[in-house]
C-alpha cells in the first residue's frame, strides 16, 4: 500500500537536467525524508509532484492514480499540500486571510471555523497574530503560517521544502516538534531537508545526489554515517 | 472673499469632482497591473469603448448614460474576459515590452473599429445632468460631474469591500502577492486572473458612462485618457487601488489649478513633471506596497 509513487522521474529546466532518475514510494502515515546537498534535485522533485514543473519523463502517482499533466491547483485539490522553499506566504494578506484562502470546502466536511481552530491550536502564536499582515512576521512565524496554510485543505500528503532554512535552532526544534505532532495525528509527511538532523524525525527516506537516488532506506540505514558522508561529501 | 480665493476653492472642488472619475478609470488599470503585472496600455481605449457604448444606448433609447451603467458594465466585463483569455493570458509574466506592444495593438484595433462605426467626429449626449449646474454663492458645479463623482466613490468603495471581505477578493489579492503560491494552495489562477481583468474592464466601462455625461468622445479620447491613468497609478503606488484613486484626484486637482492660475493649454505639463518626480524619487508612490514578489 503506497500513498505516493515516484518512478524514474526526470526533470529539467531547458538544457539543465536537475533530476535525472529518481524513484521512491511514500507509505501512508510515515515521515519520509528527501535528503541531499544543495542542487541535488530535492526542490525540483517536489515542484514536479506539485505540477509546478512538467517532468521530461517518469511517472508520479497518488494512491495509484497517475497525476499526468494537471495544474498545481488540481494537485492541491487531490490532497497534496506543498510548503514551498522560502515559505511563500502572502505578505499583504493577514494571517487569517492567508489561511482562509487556502481552505478548500470540496476537500472536507469540516467547516472553515473548525479547521482554523485546529491550525491555531497547533500554532497558538498564529492565533495571537491573526490580524497581522503576514509579511511583517518573523521568519519562524512565517514558517508556521506556511505549514498552517498547507493544512487548511485537509491534505493526505504534506510536503515541506526545507522548513528549517533560515530558522534559529530553537525555532527549528519547535517546527520539527510540531511536524511530529501533525504526523502523530496520522498525516503522511514528505520532508525535504539539507539538515541531516531531519533523519531523527523520519521513518524512512532517500538521499539524493546530482539528481539520482544514492541511498534509500529506513531511519537506521540513513543515519549510518557512511551514507551521509557519501551523499554530502561524495567520498 | 477675494477673487483669487474663490478661484482657488473652485479649482480644488472641481478638481476633486473630476478626479473621482480619473480615479475610477485608474483603479481598473492599477488592478490589472497589481494582479497580473500587465501594463494594459489599452485601458484608455476600453474607457472610450464604454463611452461609445453609453452613447449608443443613448442614441437608441434616449436613456441617460447613468442608466446605461449596468448594461455597459456587463458588456465591458464580457469584452474584458474575452480579451484576457484570447490575448492577454499569453503575455502574463512576459517582458514588459511585449505586453506594451500587444496592448498598443489592441488599442489600435479598438480605435479603428470605433472610427469605422462612428466616424472621426466628436460625439456627446444631451444629458439632463450634464447641462445643469449647482450654484452656491460664487461657486458652480455641473450636476453631471457631481453624479460622476458619486458613482466613482461608490465603485471604489464596493471594489475595496469585495477585495477585502469576499473569498474571491482575497483570492485575487493572494494571486497579486504570489501567483505560484496561490496555485499550490488550490486557487485556479487562470480563473482568478480572468475575473480580475474582467472587473478592471467593467470599471473602465462604468468610467466611460459617467465621463460621457460631460465629456464628448471621439476616436482619440482613449489616447488622451491613458496618460492620466498611468500618472495617477504611479503617484498612488503601482498596484494599490486606494492609491490609484487618490492619484486620480491629485491629477485632476493639479490640472484644474494649472488651468485656473496659468493656462488651460498647459494643464497637463505639471502632470508629467509629477510623473518624473515620482518615478525618480518615490517609485512606490504614496500608498504602494514595498514588498515586491
């Protein structure tokens, strides 16, 4: 039983091939990490899953259904939520409005109010700042908002692109701890990280280098130092 | 009261009234830019199209242009949605030069079509409002301009309310902030852009209806209006709705003051000076957003 299947994915920007051959499967309920150094193809893989960039070759399937050439908003409506690199919250919208525009009534029976309460319960800081323009918040608060926004459509799969980037260690711990709480509620998470400490969170994952999968395995296998060295240092 | 003071107050008040209408067509231009980053240089022609449409309704039925607002508004909304889906969508995110050339081509097409239908003559309507004046002491104001101002204020208020409070309004603002992020939270940016562009054109149509009350139209009117929308938008802040409205009022007041105290022939000169000053020293305008995306 798999939730997300990525098979022989190849993606590029013009002549530049960022992802050469990537395959992995994400099982329901797990925290799956996509590790790798800068430029190893992690972000591009997520962007391909979200429909933000068309793959050159390969197959992406959600619950066995191939996504094909559908638009990003259609991917979101299938229950795949993407917390993009750099957070990309709507700076000129209030915290409340950032969340409410991301609510998709077709995806859930829950009311907007009920989901807002869940998100604010998860991130009390956002509730305190619900009227504030999102662009005026700190990086950590914006990251919470980006995650909260991705939860508004009651996803089956939550994808996060380097949520720890630019955050203080304390804030990083807080964000990771919240991700665990979200995972404990049964949500499947696909986490892209350069920060190898993300392995502690993972059930399993893959290590990418230069657009191919160099290692795949469970947490124990991933944390073995030689794998990490090989992926990051190429030795 | 000395005659200078009377002239000053008269110029300021007339400027405010005319400025409401400038503001009304400037917010349409600003909306298209703010949401889609499209510099729609055909916006003046769309206002002109609204003027001719209201004129046609008047010719056929004798109805006052104010009564033609709903039908002309709907007509321009449809024209706008069509224009976006057939032409402008292809140029979203492209170089400004490409957008500019396309918009100029569109404005030429609109001009030529209107010239073929209506000829080159200047045409106006005999509006009851346009020919009557409110006289108050030494001051006088055209009822047409007063009505136009009221319509403009209502439109800006309604637009602002829709953008702030409704789901579609919030989605439009989200797309304006970051179209890609809006897509990944499930917003269909194509549909949202189409609505925003249609609203921009609808506002141009409404502006045309109120303008024709006191401002006769010929096929060159669009070209004459376009610089005002551009300058108003730059003064107010690119992409800011309230800013564009404020910018329109400032433009009209500057014109009125210049024509009262200097010469009507030179009324546009200070506008261009203002444009240069804002572009050089205050590129975000009075109310512009400083967070670029």
